[in-house]
């Protein structure tokens, strides 16, 4: 059946509820343990047929994302074409609608690359083995494999060991970013300890918010203190988010500078987002369910 264009694929925001740095490998990469979820706020990939592949970046954060060959979407398309040259028989003009802040700890570039891979794989009626697509994804970046799944996962190693969760409680999230990019390499350079304890075992089944809250109280984000060193405002965001009525947990995601708050209901999350926007009207604030 011919593909009906345009084809649209979303790239949801990745949020690290916990992130433990447990070691450093001889190749310089860090061993991590993390619980990752995704929020229903996203960039979008829109593809239409073209004579040759091309990328156009639009949206509020287009300028920061860049549109050249270094963009992860362009690299993902090129890698897919090289690995499966006969899978997609037309060139594609791809519009990346950049709705998420850049260098924000939300996996934006990785999520965009993963969405591009899903879109390309979906253009062929013959399904691709997920393991092959995940192998290609890992070559693009450590976060791309989990973004390929875009569902709650435990991740280990450098991002290649994934354990998708069968159960996860219904939760809502508020995300706040001060629109000041935080460079991951700078955060890791300030990390004092690179051999920290790993995450405790998750309760099974994990179905209630209270279970998750108790578990999260025994976890941390090891990148939070060095990121606050770089941008003290992150500490202010965490404190104010944590003081909002109904917030179960306030913490930084990834290497920053986005701070998230977890809430039990949509009403609580939207009320919190309204209060935070009133306090920081120039910051990026979003309320969304966990997907």
C-alpha cells in the first residue's frame, strides 16, 4: 500500500527520574544506571517526498538546534540509508519542528534521531528487527536506543542495556527550563565522584505512585550537584518546584538544566505550571502526562 504523505513522527522529551554514575570505562565513557520516562511534550519530524534528502528546522528552538549535517536527524537518515540502502525508495524532505529546548537534559537531539529512525523504518511494509535498529541507534548516541522505545525503562551501561518496564503508575509532570544551555561535558568535568552506588531494585509490579515515590527517595541524580555549580539557578528551580502543592519529587533531569516535578493528577500539574510561569514568565514551562 503506498505511503500517505506527509508522515509525522513525534519525539517525546526524555526525563531521567534517577541517574546514578557508577563508573568510568577505559574508553572514557561513563557507566550509568537510570530510570527513564517520557513526557507527552515533543519535537516533531514531518517527512514529504523529495528528489534528495534534506532537513529543514522550524519551531521556537530552531536556531539553537542547527540544520546542517551535524544535526542528529541528518546523521540518523544518512546512517539508515547506509545500513539499508534499498529500504526507502524516495528522497525525503524532513521538517524538524523543534519545540523542546536544546542542551536541556531532555534528550532532544537523541529523541529527534530516534524519531527519524522510526519514521524511516515505518516507510517500508516489511518490518525491521528492533535489535538491528537499536544497534544503529546506539552508534548515533547513548540516549538514542531508549528514545527509540520512548517508554519507561531502566537503563545501564552507557545506554545500551535496556529493561523496559511492564508496569508504571499514572503520573503527571511539570518541566521548567531557564533557557540557559548546560553543556553535558562541562557537567561531567565537575563531577567529583565517578564510582557511586547503583540504584536500588525497583518494586515489582510498579503500579502505584506511592511505590515510586518511596523508591525515588532512595535515589539521586549524580549530575545535579555539578550542574548546580555551573548554573546555581537550577537549585532555585528545584526548591521552588518542590514547594509547590502536590509535588512528589523535584529533581533535575539528565545533565540539566531542566527541572521536573512529579504530580499525581493533571490538575495539580497544570496548577503548578501556572504558578511557575507567573514566577518565571520568561522560562520554558510545560505540564504533561508521563507516557
